C-alpha cells in the first residue's frame, strides 16, 4: 500500500466533515470531541477510511439510539482517535480476531465481510501507528477502538 502523506487537520475527518454516515445520525447520536486544530502529516484518504470503518462498525453493532462518541486529541506520541459505542461488546477471546482478514466477533449476522478492521490495521501500521480495542465483552457496555498515529509516517515511501 502506497501512502501519499499531506499535512491536514485530523479534526475534519474525525468531526464528520467528510462523513459518509450522516444518515446514521437519525438512529445514533454521534458525539464528537476534538481540539480546534489537530495538524498531522498522513495520507488523508486512508485515515478517513480508518475513521469511516470504525464508525461503520460502531453503528452496525450498536442498538438504535445508542450513542457513539468520537474523540481526537493530541498526545505526546502524536494523535489519538477513539471511537466508543454502547453495543454488543467483543468477548476477549475474539478481540484479536477482529483485526484479521475475514475475522468477525459475531459471525455474519450483522453483515460486512470482516475486512474493514484488517484494512484499518494495515493503514494505521503503515503510518507507524497502532490500533487496538478495549471491551468487557458484555452487551450494552460496547467497545472502544483506539488509533494512535505519529505526527508523521515513519517511512512514507516503503
């Protein structure tokens, strides 16, 4: 995967400025917390894809009316994105599976191919970052997906 890094404000994709999930706002309150400006050097299209994948999963696995919280903040290591839902949760034994190709914690009942998180992991790691999740696995307690990105890709040409 080739990256095309440019400097952009990470708050735009996190805040939904390029958000393809506007229709889901009728079923889920999507609450966004971000600084006024969060500049980063990264492949904007790919990072937007990661945010869209995380939001899509939060929407898919949360009950109607369940809030989804999206947070972006500056850290000592770069930028941190967090997507929190109030859905089914992911049992501990399935948490690593969801980042594998065709991996699904809840089978095919909720649709999707099981590729979004695997693709997201590849994009984030390609930028020199990391992606992980926290979940008790209990329905209603949901999951929190974290993405940590360095201020610039480690090696954008390799």
